[in-house]
């Protein structure tokens, strides 16, 4: 068990080094000066003459971007130049708020729907139609009605988080073992006690699976949403650096998006473990 | 109303078929009664409707027709007066052993203090030999231990009547014997009224005062009521030495193997009155070979076979 972990870690490291090596080889400077000159001209035009951007950045350059941004993650030099932690913080705040609102709606509603076969059927067509809509398709409507890009971003997170949680909660509640319900019935347990002490714990693993899926989607969507509405956030950062043609920064931001997404998923994995019971 | 504690009258259950048409009833014309302190077992082939009857008595399911009365009151919906031990133990896996029993106890006596609940539950878990496992989760217990928690949970609410659905069905023979002994002890000490389903003829003879024999479904009925006439202070080890034991056992096995399928159809009514199923005491019959005796005493089943041929 231990040895397989160790072996896997060694192989992971080798794969990483291989990847970096291949990247390095592929981005070795070419001899064609004319192209480089044109690029330099273009770079100068974009006001970034100091930074050399000869094609795809080599790993070393990207590494420098990592060092630069991670060394001071909290600086704030005006609207277009903020530290990475601040940008991530804005994104996480939007995701957190939208997700939290979605939990407030989806879990109680899913609970009620799951308890009643009638309501489950009645809500089903709406869920089926609304679920496959790309969350970004809501953006124009949200911007028009909410009149605020920040609130619209939160709304988009809300709307994309709600479906997996709603469906999983309803499914989890509807498929609580008949036996457990019958135990509660023979004990004349009142509805509130039954909901919180029997149905909720029984359905909790399924509900948390829904939350985990929702959080994954929300983190995917926030980047796109922030690219669209601009202002702050990691998505805006990516877009801004692309406009500056600062590809090392873009690659750095992409990596950060991946790492934060992984951490979020790990948190929900832990929560899932906490509520999972062994039969 | 009569003095019987539990009365079942003309009970019938028909499930709707997939196409909405009514199926033939699983059982009909079920009449029987149980007195206070009596231990009644019901045996019959799989699918004849035993669980359905128990669920109706528990109030978990509604009968198509007929009534059940307990303590002179109609059975309507589940009640804390009837404790149920489910076939598959039905413990909540996210609660500890103590938590499972406490959940039941708090439901019955919401005003009790934490300490009192704990003490009460621990006492009943002690009784089933699980005093050391209070804080374990059900997943950490063996099948027999889980079933014992289920029994403790049902006993702990001190119901007027216990309903047991094949409580030992999933257990190996050795564990089953141990728990049977425990149940026997508890019941002898508490004079609990019990209705129990079992597939095990020996178990029924060991535990029961009366055994209801159910014929095969559909249209299942109570075919006979067998009184277990052996003294009440039975033990699993000693029961085999009683000459009555084999007579009763042969009678039950003969019913299950040969006669249980002969009670369906109109011709059965010629020899069988479902409203007053015959009460038999095979243990007190003379030393005749039981199977032969029955064949000559009961011409009707053969009549039916003759008709079928
Ligand atoms: N919910 C249901 N819908 C339709 N038919 C059902 C339903 N529940 C039970 N039945 C039918 O009723 C009959 C009796 O079922 P029941 O579970 O009471 O049998 P049983 O005597 O307890 O059998 P076993 O000994 O195998 O537990 C069976 O034929 C079964 O197919
Ligand atoms: Mg059954």
C-alpha cells in the first residue's frame, strides 16, 4: 500500500519532468530573426516592449511569472493590476455566495420534491428543460434585469449550481430505504424529527455528491463569467493578461484555477466522507 | 367486544396488478385472535402473505377488507403500542447501537432526561448481551448482533405487542439458537404478547403457544391452528426429549409439504371453514404415525386431487 503510493509519486514526478523537458525543447529559440523582429515590433506596439514574447513562452519564463506573482499575492495597484490572491478571492467570493444561495433553495426544495411523488413529477419537466441550459446563456437576461455585472456573475453561479443539488437531493430523499421510514412510522416520530434524524442523514451522502458536482461546475463557470463581465476575478485576470499578450501570466493563472478547483473538490470530498455511513 | 387482546376478522389483501386490474387476493377470510401474554407463530410457504398480515397488524399497510382490533381498538396506522422487529434489522447505520435504541425510547418518552434514556437503553441492550457494544456503529456488528439490537429496540419501548418478521431468518444456525434462547428467556420473564413469522418449524415449536398454519396463496387462508401443548418452560436443549415434540413437528411438516396447497378453490370449502379454522393438538394425539393418520382423517385433500386428475 505504502510502496504503491511511493511508486505513483515517483512516476508522477517523472511525468512532470518529462513534460517540462519536452516543453523546454519545443520552445527553444529559433534562428529566424525576421520573425523575431516582427514580434518585437508587435510587442512594442502593444506597449510591452520590455517583455520579450517570442512565440510560446518557455518554461523558465513561466516559472518567473510564478515566482513573481506568488511572492506578493496581495498587492493592489489599481483596477487592472491586483495580486493573484485578491483575484482568486473575488472569484471565490462570487462562487461561495452563488453556491450558498443555491444550497438554500435546492436542498429544501429537493427535500420537498423528493418526499412527494406528485411534486417530483410536477417539477420534472421544468428541471429537465432548465438543467441543460448553459449558465452563460442566462447572462444577458441577468445583466438586463439585475443591472450589475457582479450580481449577474453571482446569479450565473447560482443558476448553474442549483440543478445537480436539486436533483440529487430529490433523488436521495426519494430513495431512502423503506425500512428506515417504516421504523420511524412505527415509532410515531413527528415529521420534523423524521426529516432531520432519519431522512436527512440517510440522504446526506447523495446530497453531498450533488453539492460536489455543483461546486465543480460553479468553478468552471466563474472563469467564463468573469471573462465576460470583467472587473475583478481570476477569469478577468486571464482575459486581461491575454489582452496584454502576457502568456506566461495566462499559464500561471490557468494553473492556479486548476489548483483551487482541486482544493475545492478535496474539501467536498472530505465533507462527503464525514456524512457517508457504512451499512 | 370479546376478551381477546388481538382480533383479526375477515382480513383480505389484493394488490393491484400492473395494468390496474385487481389481482386475485393474496389472502382472504383470515380470522384469528391472540390473547394477552400469548406467543403466536405463523408459518406458511413463501409468498402466501405473512409479511403483509404483519404489516397490516403493525399499521404500515392497509388491508383491502376486514379489520384488526387490538385492545378493543381498531388498528389504524402505526403505533408505539406495537413494536416491530423487521426482517432486515432496519438499524440506522449513522447512529450508534445506543443511538438506535435511544431514538426509539425518545420517541416514546420525549420528556425523559438524557441520563434516564441512556440507562433505560443500556438495560435493554444488556439484556440481549450487547452491554459492551453501546457505542459501536451497526456496521461493526455481526448479523446476529444487529438483529439483537433490533430486538432490544422493539422491547425498549415496552409495546403492548411485539411483531417479529422472521427475526432470525438471516442468521446461521448457531447464532439463531443463542438468540432464540435469549428471546425465550425474555418472553418468559416479561409475558410479552408476540406475533412472529418464521420459516423454521423447530423455532415455532420452541417459542409458540399457538402456531397458525397458512395455506398457499393466492386466496391463502388460515388452514389450522396448532396448539403447542408442551409445558411453557421449554428449553432448546430439552425440547427434543418430549415425545410431543415429534408429533407436533411431523404435523407441521406434513402440512407444509402435503396439505398447504389443498385449501384453494371452491371444493376446499367443503371441508374447511376459514372463519373457524380447526384448533388441533397433535402433541396430545395417540401414538399413531401422524402422516397416515392425517391421510385417513382428511379425505377432502384427496378428493381435490381426484378432481384435478
Ligand atoms: N407491494 C406489493 N405489490 C404487489 N404485490 C405484492 C406487494 N407486496 C407483496 N406482494 C405480493 O403479495 C404476496 C405476499 O407477499 P408477502 O411479502 O406478504 O409474503 P410472505 O408470506 O411474507 O413471503 P416470505 O415468506 O417469502 O417473506 C406475494 O405474492 C407478493 O408477490
Ligand atoms: Mg415475508
